[in-house]
C-alpha cells in the first residue's frame, strides 16, 4: 500500500531507550499521545523521523498499527502521505473488524 514505509524494523527490547537518548521529559496529552515537554512534538513523529532519516512533512501522518497510542516502537508505526490515506486504512479495518476495533484499537477488546 503506498503511503507508508514497509522496511523491516529491529525489535528494541527497551522501548523507551530510543527517545531517552534525547534526554527529554514526556507527557501524555488529552488525546492519549505521548509528547515531548520541551517542544510538544508527538514522540511517534520523532521516532518515525529517526527511522526514516528525515523530517516528516506537514501532511504526513503517523499511524499506530496496533492502535495503541502509547506504543511508539518503530515496528508499530506507519507513515502515510496524508490524512486521507490514513483514513482509508481505518475505513478498511472498520469494514472487516468493526468501527470500535478500527478507531479504538485492540485494547478495546482486552
């Protein structure tokens, strides 16, 4: 599917370490996303940028594969070219698995 990167990513046994190297404090925003305190940038965008080796464009959207907003491991993130492409994935999931799963994630069923 165009719009996201599909390179295999290495598993990181210490999931916090990839942004601890930045030595920055984080917080959870009102929507459940982890952000850096100093810049308010979403950690997921920073992790995706590190993996791709470039800054993300303004239109690009980071998607959490498992729908868990706090799981910012590189192997859990897809980058879409824009919100429309990202939304299509949620629509496909909603058709196959239901709206609750597609938008709230697997944790809704745990």
